[in-house]
C-alpha cells in the first residue's frame, strides 16, 4: 500500500539538485531508479519537479512510497562513540582541520566501516554539539582531502554544507597549496620540478599507480615539486629529507613519482621503499604537514581562513626517524 513521506529541506540540505538530494537520501537506489521516482513518485511543494530543480530551505519534498521501500533504499545514520586518535589543529563554526595519524583510513571501506577518521570526526562533532544528524536529511561533515592509511598529516573537514562545498571547490581548483615532508631513499641532489602522466593498473587484485612520460587516453597529467632539506645516513643507507609540493592531487602521486625517479619513500614497500629496520619503522615516511589557504573576500564562508598557513610537526614515528638519520 502506498504511503506518503514528507521531508522538509533543512539549511544543510538546501542548494543542491533534487536528484542529488534523493541519491543521498536513498543511497541504495540506482540512478535510473531515482529518475523514475522523480517522474512518478516525488513532488516538491505539491508539484511535479525536474531532476535539476534546485532545493531551497523550507521546501517540502513528498515521496509516494511505502515505508518499507524507503527503509530498503536508506542507510542508517547512527554514529557510535568512537575513540579519538586525531589531533585538532584548527576549528571554527564552519571548518575543522585535524592531524590524522598513520594507520587509519580517511574514509571507511569494505573492511573498515567503523573506526576511520571521518567517523571519529563526526562522533566528536556530535559530542560537542557542532553537528546534529537530525537537522539534515542528507548532509554529514566530510573531508575535502584524503590521505592514504599510512600517510599522516592535515585533513580539512567542512562542518556545514556550504563550507564543505567551498572547500571542495578550492581543493579541486588547486587554489590551496599542499606540502608534504618525506624521507626518501638515496640523495636527491637538487630541487626537482617533475611532470608526467599517471594511470592505475591492477595486479593480483591490488591497485597500483604507474608513471609514464607519454600521454594517452587513459592517463592523467601530474605535477610534483621536490626540494631537498637535509641529507643523512643510517645503517649504511643514505636518505634525503625532502619537502614535496603537490600541484596536482592524484592517488599515490607522491609515492609513485618519487619511486619513478629512483628515490622511493622509506617504508613504502608498495613502491620500492624498504623498512628502517634498526628503528623499527615500517610505515611509509610521508606526512602532509602544511597547507596554505588563498585569500578570500570578507563575505566568503571561509573568510576566517583567508591567507592562513597551517603547519604541524609529523607524528612521533617520523620525528624519531628524522632525529636518528639527520
């Protein structure tokens, strides 16, 4: 039997298209299923609407679907209390910048659905009253940048829908400057401005990034800058402490690019790096330690961050390696 479900568009749900709202509200539905719903079973403020209708705060979306069908296509938003492993670097009403330690995922995956950084942050924001899941049908605070499980460093979260959209925009347009510290094998004698092309390959069920100097329809251009800071030696092996700047942001870009030029990251076995045995260090020695925000107008939702630089010390494992090698 058909039933009626009314959904009021809250502030953090506004400003998005009807089809995108419904894809978040009913995430288990296919895209074709969403389009069919909009044609036959959805009204906005009592009227049929197009898929690209932009929603405003206070709009009333009506779904003509049985409750059990809505439940079947939905996902629970329950967030349990989770132990916090991140460190807060900066927070205001719109943005949270945290330091992610190595060893945890930025987002969950099929194997880890609970204790990842995003859930930790959401749990913290609920606990402090900065986020109430009941006040939004589709929005939850999310990161605008990602780090690999074993890469530590700064991750930027949007606490509200408008700030998250703005953050996503400046990361995508590369208006934000991103810097990393890396301990690399060998001696990098001079600053390097590296260009190339990247494509993903799959070997034995695992994704690996490959670098090439030739462009084709599959690969994407990458740009990495490397500036050596210090040189050192440990257990007969030479190392370079380097500052790396990402001008593009592809998956595993720094790891693959440094490996390609013959200077893989220490501890990064996937791309040719080896462990620092004497120090008991097995994680890849890569830390996203600095970000620089562009200038914003006073009425921008990110105005508090205008022109600011956030820089942090790496985690204890990285500092231990630096102190012993350099």
